[in-house]
């Protein structure tokens, strides 16, 4: 039997793009249910997503991290495609990402964003992504290129093992660290990335969210150091004459 694929789209005030995203993924992955989880939108996002064919649901705790955890708890599938509702990611890349996940028995495939021109990303976001990617690569011993990508494909094993504590946009860093610290198999795959449409604005706050992401990475790094020091090792050291 073919694996059951589910598309998960967290959404906050994306009425300008959400219908297009739903339609594009319906075309790229025919038969896959598409779930749009709304996070207290004040526009017509839910209405337009539903009209486009999505299954809509709600998470009232504000923050992308809360939404992702709710989707992981609610939706049952063999393969999960997580993507933002802002129409910046290419739906067609999901096919290649799923093929890589299944052919290589991976737990997570991350879309490494390939952009044309510097004006697609705000300068602060570009610098922040480079900084956080370098930090995670350094701290956790795996060379990566785009740890903050919002476009990912997961195995059932990954989703069932993920509890998570992130509330906001640090969720992408947490997903990456979860894979690295638990020995899960992952890879990055190049995918086109385009700018938001006119009138659409990123919800990511450069300084506030950037500090939260950096704090999370530091906390996870020191926690990983603690996990490598076993109680048995400490006892043996104390018992030496």
C-alpha cells in the first residue's frame, strides 16, 4: 500500500496566499489530505482555506510552536509535509522530498531555500539564519545550511517521538536539534524560495524571535552536554582513592 501523506499548514492571517498554497499542494500531492490549523487569524484565512479544499482546525495558544505540536498530536499519517501558508515555498519540491525520505529511510528532509536576489529575505532574517545555522552546526557536529526553513517532510517515527517545548518560531531549530540529538537520519534538499506577495508580511520579529531562537539553541546545547555525563561516570570518579 502507498504511504498515507498529510500536508500540515500552520496559518496566521494569510488570506492573500492560503488558497493558492492549498490548491498547489493538492495538485502536487493528489489524494493527500491538507490540514490548515489557524492560530487566531483576524482575516478570512479559514474561510478561504476551507473553500480551497483544506480540512481546517484551530489552535488558540498563540505561537507557531503550539500549532505544530497540535498538528502532530491530531493528525495520523505515515509521512508529514509541513509548510508555511505564505506561498513562499514550491509545492512541487514536496514530491522530491518525499522520494528522498522513503528511498533513504530518513526521518526528516529539510528544504534548503534557494533564492534569487537578496531582496527575497529581509537582511536581518538572512543574517539570523546564517548565525543560527552556524551555531547548531558547531554545537551539534553536523554541517547544515538552513536550520530555520519552514518546509520539511517527516516520518511517522519522527512525529511520534517529538514532544517539543517551543512556543514560537524557535520550533524550526527545535525540530532540527531533536533529529540531531536522537540520532535520527536527516538531510537537506535544495528547493526554490520566493518572496511574499504584495501586502503579505512575515510574522517573524527579527530581534525578539531571534533572541528566543538563540536562547533555545544555547539551552539545548548545555542540556546535551549534561546528557553525555552519565551518573555511573560521576560515581566512579568519586569512588577513586
